[in-house]
């Protein structure tokens, strides 16, 4: 059996031979050691993700130290301020904001501590209150206050939770029952008994806005909601 002509290695000039590119013909391997070096892992570089992790750790430490500095002074802590106050929104108009609020609320619900959730979409007074606390500084929802101190938003809370510093901060707060309220189901609001949720009352043959409830015809739940607590911003 004869081999085909194109398989004849002694005739590279014949038609049918496969020409190797010049750049590839320059490669040579002198020993097995050179081949083994090709499989050795390259030194790891500082990728953007690693830099992000380092930055997040530094931010978490900075927030925790700043909070600890304020909490160390008993004069700054009032008995009614020993709680977590979360300003958030339950509207899904902006999906990113809604998801951030959901994440923060789920993190704190894992701790059996007093939590005052203030939904800006349920009562516009919460928005005015938050604007007064933040002053001229820009802010995004959610915004969290712990023991009367402004801690930050979703990034700060997530970083503190991952580093374990948030658990340490929760040890300063009293332990309470985390079950939802039987009257409002954890919504914190109930229908106004004066106007039956219409936000209008009939007086002298005319309708006027109800002064008891908010624009949505709701009032704070008398069973689980407390009076407005003092909050001091950084």
C-alpha cells in the first residue's frame, strides 16, 4: 500500500503541502521544563472587584467607628432613640430603589430589635421629616438611623452586615418581639375612624379635608406605632 503524495514529508515544495505561518515556525520547545512553565499560574493582579472589596471594607469600618464615637456619649442617647428607624418607599415606580428598600428591611428583620419603618409613600410627612434631618445633603432611599444616628443607605447597611459590625451595633438595642401587629398586620397604618378613609368630613353642608388623617385617609396604628422620636443627624 502506497502513501499518497501529499503525505510525503520529503517533498515540502509539492502541491498540497500545508504551509505553517512564519510566526508559528519560530516557536521551538527545547525541553519538558519549558512546556511545564506554560501551565504555571500567572501572579494575581488587583482586579477592580478586589479593589471594590477593599473599598467596601474601609467604608464599613469608617461608618462603624463614626457610629461608635457618637454612641459612646450617653448624652446623645435617649431611651426613645434606642431603635432602628428606616425611611423607605413601598412603591415600585423605581425598581432599583424598591429592591434596595426591600433588602434593608429584610436585613433588620433578622434582628429582634425595635424597628420603626416609615414609608414615604404612605405619609408625605415622613418625606418632610427626612428632608429636615438631612438638610442640604442629597440622599436616596432607603435611609437608616440607629439610636438616633444617621448610618446611611443600602450600601452602608450591606457592608456593615457583611463585616459583622451591624450585629455589634444591634447589641446596644433592646430585644423585642418581632411578630407583626395584630391590628395593622405590620403596615403601621389603619383607616381613619373620623372620615372612614376618605380624608373628607362633612361640616355645615360642605366637605372639608379631615385633620385627623393624612392625604391617604390613614392614621398611625395606635397598637404598634409610637410617638415621633427625636432623631439627630450627623
